[in-house]
C-alpha cells in the first residue's frame, strides 16, 4: 500500500469496518474482464451474505467462475478546497477477494437473509414469508484476502 499510514492492519478492525457497511461492490469475471455490481450484504463469522434473483447475469457468471473481488466504503466525505489538488476524502474501506457460492441449505439461506437484514436495516422485522425465501437466491462469499484502509477526518472535524 503506497500510503502505509492509512492501512488498517488489525484483522479485527478490518472485519469491524466490513460489518459497518451497507453496500458491497461485487466484481465477477466476465470474458476476462470485470463485471461489477453493487449489492446489499451482511457479514457474520467471516462469511459475507448477499441476495439476488434466482436467475440473471451475476448467477450465470458465478456458476462459470466462483472467484470474486469486492469493495466496501464507509463514512465517505469529501473535503473540497478551492485548489482541487488540495481536496481530500475521508473514508474507511475494505477490499477483498474470495469465492462465492449459492446457498442451497434452507436454514442457512434464511440465516443469510436475517444477517443481511440486521446489517442493512437493523430496525426492520425478520419475518420472511416462506414464498419470499423460496423466490430469493442467497449467496455466501468466503473471503480469502481482506485489506482495510482509512483516512479519518482530524479530531476537531469529527464533532
């Protein structure tokens, strides 16, 4: 990492950042080029859960190649200056790579949906009608690499 002072080196801190995000940008492989799609997600016990329709491009690509990359940004704020080159962004982010699979087990599928809902909409209910669960595809990503980076605002600007 070019700016080593911004690297988040503690694995627990990286996982905590991942647990604070709401949207993950998932990169899949499409004919030797990336195909990136933003998705809601939830993470628990080192597994990232996502949901999607039961058919479509992302599932076609995952069935052909389960390797994925992803990124999550939390607390993004631009501090613009009159001189553009003096502007900066304050943020925390996580990037990673791993493998994705379609969750087939009904209990894990329901658990995945509960984990997503808890992270994205913590005040929403967790009562998923069976027909909704049946109509939804849940994906599980097992990260093999995670890295974190941050540029927090100065303490005076945080208040």
